[in-house]
């Protein structure tokens, strides 16, 4: 059964995305999916600044072949790719991965604290649930 994990009330999204990506990469490969190219480039810059003493290998992905030697890819857009089954999608876009032609087995959803973001998250939650995803929730209020 596919699984969607929601992290709500995230106060510093970019830093949280970097930490979550770093943890997720320890278990396998990760695709961070942004709303557009500009958002993906901001995340790319944030990943380069994240933990200066360490390095989280990543690259921008424009589609095509899935690299075997890069644990973290950044992608963007409304056209959701068919993600290999062993990859995790960290979604920071408005796209609903449960509606992808081939939904991933694992999706991580990042949600802020605004009423608008929480309302959108409720819609996502319902959509994932209707598509048969197991749902997990972590309230990050006061934690991230």
C-alpha cells in the first residue's frame, strides 16, 4: 500500500526540507518536487548551504533517465513523472502525486501553518486517502 506522510505546521520550510531530505536519503533515493524551476533552483541553493561541513549529493533533474549514482534529485513542474518504485517523493509543489499516472510508493508532504496551507493539506489528505494511500501525520508545531 502506498504511503503519504504529512508534516504540518512547518515554520522554516527550506531548512526542514533539507533536514528531511537528508534523513530520507539514508533509506534510499529521493526526488524533491518543486512548483517550478525557480523554486527548484532556490532549493538547490539551500541544499548547497545546508550543513557546510557535510555535503548532500544532489542534482537538478530535467526528466529522462533516472541516474543511479545520485541519491537526491530536484525536479519541478505540473507533469508528474513515473517515479521508480524505490524512490521517495518529497513534494513541495501544489501537485497531487496520488493522481500521477504511476503514483510513487512513498510521498512526503510539507505543510506550513497558514490557514490556506492547512486547508490545501486537508484536500490533499482526502485525495490520497481516496486513492488508497496509508496516511501518516506529524505535527511539527514548535519543532520545525
